[in-house]
C-alpha cells in the first residue's frame, strides 16, 4: 500500500502528523499520546509539565534574540473522535489510523482521520522544531478528553499556563479567524424499561437505518442532515399507527457531539408486521429523499427477521418512540449579530438500551446562555412527559468575542498582506476550549484558526493538503511577527 505521506516530508508538519496517526488516542484513552509527547520533549530537550488529568504544557525556548519576549500559547487537544463504518474492523484503542491520499486530500479508510485535532498539534510541533521559524517562547498546551466533554480544559489549574496570548489551532476553515464559540450542555433521559413475555404467534423484525452522513453536531447542524434515531422512530410509528406491537430494543448514535448515522430497532407483532414496515418505508421514502437527498444520498433502510422473546408493552413502546420524536433536534435559532451563524441548536445524539432503562442523550448548544438554558429545559420537559428520569449534566461556557484583540488585529493584517484577501472573522457553533481557558486564565487574548477540514467526527473526515501547507506558512509568519 502506497504511503499517503510520500512526497510530503519536506514540510515538517507532515512528519509530525504522520507520527500522530500511528498513536491510538480516542477520547478518554490518551495515555499513548501523552507518552508520545513526553518522548518528543525528551528528544528535543524541551521541559514539560503534566497535571493530574494528563494535560501537558511543552515549554519551547524563544529563538535567538527573542528569548525574553512574552510567552505565546499554542493550544490543541490530544484526543480524537473514534467513529467508523459498521463494516470496518478497527480498534481505536490499539490500531493506527490507515491514511490514504485522494488527490489533494488526506482521508482514513472507513474511520475518522484524527486531523481534529492531530493536525493542530502537528503544526505546533513543527513550529517548535523548524529551524526556519522565528518564535517567542512557546507553551504548547495539549489537553485531554476534549471531544467527550472538555474534561482536560475544565481541570486546568492556576499557574499551569503562564502565557496570556493564545492561538487555538482547532478550527477547520482556512482564512477564517474565530473569536467566539457556543456554550453547551448535555441532558440525559433515563427511560424505565419493563419487559414482558411476547405472545406465541408474534414475530420479531429488525429495522436498521444506515448510510447517513452524520457529522459534527455543531458545525454540520446547519445543514439539516438526517438523524438516524428520528427516522427510525418515524418508520416504526408509521408502521403501527393502531395495531399493537412491542418495542424490544432501540439503539443508535455513539458520540454526544456527532449526528447519529445509524440506528437499529427490534420490534415484535403479528405475522404481517414485516409487510407493514416495508409499506411504511416505501410510503415515507419520497419524503426522506426530498428532505435529505442532497445531504444524505446513501440513506437506506434494512428489514430482516429477528429472534426475540420479550419486549415492552404497547403503551410503553409508543411512549418511548414519542419521546424520541418529541425531543428537539436541529437548528432552533440563528444569530442576530453574525449572519449565517447558528445561535442555538440541539442534537438527539444517542440511545443506549439496557436491562432496566434506555439512555436517551441530547446535546444542546448556544452562544446565548439564557437560550441554552431554555433549550435544556425543553429537553428535560419532553423527558418528564415520557416519565423518564432526567439528569442535566454540567455544561461549559461560551467564548465572548473581543474585537479589540491585539492578536486578532495582527492576524487580520498579516493575512491581508500575505494573500491580498480579507480574513473572515466570526464565531463558531461548537464548544472550543477557549471559553473555559479564558475563564481559567484571566486576561487571555485568544484567536482560533486552522486549515481546511471537512466531515470531522465521521468516517468522511478529510484534510486538505495544500490548505495545510499554506496555513503553516501563514502561521510561521504570524508567530514571527508577534
């Protein structure tokens, strides 16, 4: 198999990114990544600090003549979202990412690539080791468990970072400078499950919705991509509007910050149940294609026989499916200040099916704190109406834009001088760590930038090679001018 990085090694960024793709680092299992960065520090003689949760600060001396300048923080996270296609055999805890090149793009074979945020850390490592870079003293802040809940950022302690100007390299649009982000919070509805034995003549049917695009629940929510959990619940309700049936299992989705791509249910009913489900699918298909044909062209439904002996009562089955359908999902409001920016949204993220309860997990976001609170209240209300046990998880703050930022002014002027274009300055409908870091370290001047990436948090993730190389040249120039 041809090496995807062949011919790219003249740029130091690719050396480090290739090395990171060989380090298993799913969220919550970053020990191998921590050891990788500690070896990097040992090899290059950099001091490193590690805190109680595994966050690292790599201390890089300034270039000759710049040793005593104020510290610049470069920040990214070590973990990656571990998403794969169902037919791919892959263990994110042990297996290296299988990278391949598709023209000007780097992709992974059936899994997430990990450019979010591996490329950000690779860029920082290149700046630390490239002899052509003129830099002030750097602190490379590598956080853990960003994707599952910003755990590393939440556990940062006073004094761990000393710099008060920071470039977060965790954005995905070249030529865009992010100066704000949404806050967010998750809500869990624990739906009680009481199973009973099914009638003897009932048959079990497995229904699977698959082939959806999925994607980042903040960045891609504006595209109105299909949610597999919602479609599956719709199919089952349409299949049995009056006839009794039993829901035996229902699960789908994987990550709180990813739009569900697949969902599977097992239902039981009379002998004609499979025919009724097929009829409902054919009746719904034109509408699905009309709504999602452009965003989810591979959307499909599979129906097969399933062996099952017990399930929920008819009333509980309807109540559970009603909960899935009632929970808010998608864009709720657009920003009044920044055209085209989502202000408030919610993602029906995943359903887990246990022995005594089903866990229905919603992730909500907003750049307005009061709107976020109201959205989470709506989610909780739907859960309580379905007699679920509702638990609100700890949220995270947004990042308020500072249009007077000195770092922003420098980045804008340099981008225009080097490209002849005007940088786009905006906020992002996602939970960057900047909001938390800004609260932890008062007076931090921050921007968030990065090269072009698409499809993050899904197996469609891809990283632009030419954009990354242009971005590294810009980043080198920015660090030299700061």
